[in-house]
C-alpha cells in the first residue's frame, strides 16, 4: 500500500473525457481524450458500486507491471482513475512513477535529475507516461 496525499488538482483532471460505456448501475466509464497515458475513468456517486466495478477491471488487467489507481472527487463526482502499466520504470525518469505521477504531476529530484532534467517540460512528461503504460489497443477488459 502506498499513500500520496495532496490538495491540488492533477493534470489528468483537465483533459476532456470520452464516454466508452454507461452501465445500468449508472457507472460511467470514460477515457481521457489526448492524455499521453492510457487511462480508464470510472464515475459514480455510490462509492461501493464504483469500487466493485474498479476491482472487476483491475482483476482482468494481467500486465506484469500491474497498474496505478487513484480515487478523486472531481466537480462533486467520485472518480477512480485506472492506469494500466507495461513496465514499472521509464528510462526518462529516475523514479518509478506512482499514482500522482501517472496522473501528470511528476516530481523531479534536484540531486538525482538535475543533470538530465534541468528544465523538464511537457514533452518529457509525455515520454515518461507513454513509456510505462500499455497502449489503448492492448487494453482488454469487460465490465461487470
């Protein structure tokens, strides 16, 4: 178990969502449009229904490097962001990205990253995210 707490919104929250499924239980499933990492966004007011659906999806993703999941409350709605991983670490980043990093907020260590990343930019963030997530084409799951 790894906990990260913060009071800022994350970059992934700024991306518009494309609905890919609407369930009878009113659990909506989206993908962020043009986000550099593959992500699923589950949304429902009932946190128990939301968690059950997220668990069902997580159980189906059989990638060797697992995934990151993050529960957020965005605009009064409960959302779980699921980011399936293809590998644990990127050659473009000194740390293994955790949930907050996977949602676009990378933290660079000045002592470790200074020489390589004196001025990190959006291109570097995109490289890191694309490098460690599976492609949308390889994402295979069924809703409960």
